[in-house]
C-alpha cells in the first residue's frame, strides 16, 4: 500500500516530485536553475470505481553535458514516481567558457484523488 502511494500519490506532493528531479539532476551532474511547479486541473474519471487524476508540472532550465542528460532522461523514465517529460529543448549553456549544453525541460507527474 505504501509502495503504490510512492508511484502515484493520493494528493499533490510537490516536495516529493521536485526532490526526485533535483536528486536525479545531481546524480547526473546537471545544474538546475529556475525550477517552478504548477498544479494542473483535475481530469475527472468516467468510471465511478476509478479515482480522478491530477497532475503537477515542473518547468526548469538545466545545464550539463549530453551524456548527463541521456542518463537523467533514462532515470526519469525508470523512476518509481510516474513522470512524463513533456518538453525537452536543447540549446547553448549560459556558461560561455565551459562546453555545457542548456536544457529547457518540462516534466509532469500524477496523483489520484477520490
């Protein structure tokens, strides 16, 4: 029962969601800047026995190398918490002297509500 609540929480848990993103970024040597979150409107279930679905979206800019990004994406996909990468744009880093890339990323996570 506890394990299921880590996969799809029963309420919006912004701290748990953002902690997953921050820790995976650190592991993959990505630097995060300007992380913001939004709780999106509920998606009502059409079946009475199924909970309504809520979502939280995180938008942020990250910097690092391409291999770090690839590993980050893989770990987001394999993470216990259900998360989707909705947007991923790759560009230049704001740090001119280092050979890093800049990434604009949007990730959505989900929760259930009775």
